[in-house]
C-alpha cells in the first residue's frame, strides 16, 4: 500500500463525467484524450462485484519466476497488462478484465512475486521485493509471452511498476494508467521526515522494519491485510467472500519475505540486489515518463488526488482523473471507470 501525500494543489481531471455511468460511454469511444482538460471530480460509489472468478489460470517460466496469471480476450488483441499491489491480488481486476476483453483487448493479469501461484524457479533465489526486481519480472513475462508492446495499468505496487516500465522501457509501453500517479521510489527522499499525520499513515512500514513486525505479519496476515483494506477504502463495503478470494494469495510461501523486503528496502534497511543496480541507478535519478499517460487520484490520496504534485514527471500526452468516494483499490471499487481509462489510453 502507498502512503498518502499531504500537499496542496489545483484540480485537474481527464473526464468530465458526473458518475460511473459515463464510463460506459467512454468504453464505446476511441478518440484521443485531451491534454490536462479541466473538469469536476468524478463522484462514484464503490461497485458491487459482478464477476467472482477468472478462466483457469495459466503459468509460464519468465526470468527467475514461474508466473501465474489470468488471461482473457482474443490472443491477437492489443495486450493490456494489469498489475496489482499490496495487500491485494489479481482479483482487483476480476470485473475490469472482462470489460476490456469485450473490447477485443488481450488482458494479462499476473500474480506478482510472492503472491498466488507465482513461484521462484530456484530455492536459492533472493526473495527480494524491491521496485526494480518487480519491474524486471514484468519485462521477463512480456518476453515469455512474446508480447512486444502493451498498455500497462496498475495501482499501489502495480502503479509503481507501471511507472518504472514506462520510464526505463518506453519502447515496450503503448500507454499507461497509473493510480496515484508517479510512485517511483527515491531512496534519498525516503529518508526525509514527513509531518506527523503523514508519518502515522506509514505505521505498517515501521512495523515491518522490526523482526516482531515480520513475525506478526506472518502469523496474522489474513486479519492484518483485511484491516489494511478497511483503512485504505473506508467507503467500500466489501464482503468476506470478496476478501477471502484475494486472501488466499497471501498463502504463497514467499509472500512474507517479499512484503518485508519491499518496505525495508524503501526505508534503506535492505540492500539493492546487485543484479538490479543498473535499473535502480536510473530510477534514483527521478526519470520522466514520455509515453501517453492517464493518472487517477482517489480519496486515498488526500490532497494529492488532483495530481498536480506529480504532473511534471509526465512529459507526453497526459490526462488525470479525480475520483471522489473511491478508496485505494480503484479497479475493484470502480471497475467501469478504470476500464474506461485503459480504453481511452489505447487511443494514443
């Protein structure tokens, strides 16, 4: 999960629509989206799930992993890769994927390392959750599936990965959709303290920096992550069945190690794995993103929801959506709007 940003900024939005119903119209359009069009925030209510399962999952060896993934839509369609975050999984996209498949996209939804059916190929591989490792995993997945170029969309860890892919491998990205905007971690900036209210939102990261926190997460991962869901999306009245479908992915044998590694690395408490140092060096320079981009801000982002704080990092065709009434898990809470944004991005 990503921390809230406590900054002040002006309102920007891509889509001048009053609610989720307008997303259906967008899915029927394919016009170029406007540059920084001013509009009112979209007021939406978290959706009730329509779908509860994917077709039988697939697996493929890719880089250091055997990746488990869902695939829907025509094999020859434009590829869309949807990336989840923590503590979530592929079911964040269980309603988004069929919407995009109906528009003839080839939709790929992989479990990240440490989740679901994804496994390391070697028992001796470093269980590393740093940002560069996860991005390299997705490039390896593209290569394994013989996908030269795709639209990438994500939130939380997934949005960070989408940003990295666009910054480091723009030739593999047709366009991106990133919830919470520019999330590439700068380790030097991470060492700077924030106001107390912002630091409070990071409590779980500090907890994970201790061995007690690692044991506590391991022993209580089901209850722990359900609490995070409620804190991150207070207006989303999800039921136990919805949560439990995702919670099964936390039983992955590498899950705890990957999560702990991710958050300790961000705080400078875990080293960069040498094999990813070259990518990480590029990321520490705060690279800009030139590929066509749609960013999405939600209630979770607080004052940063309008996107002004990170606008400067996107130098290509760009628009922003601001959602009101929606929490952190945007694709599962507002699948119509998220799918519409992906479809709109494809017009670039």
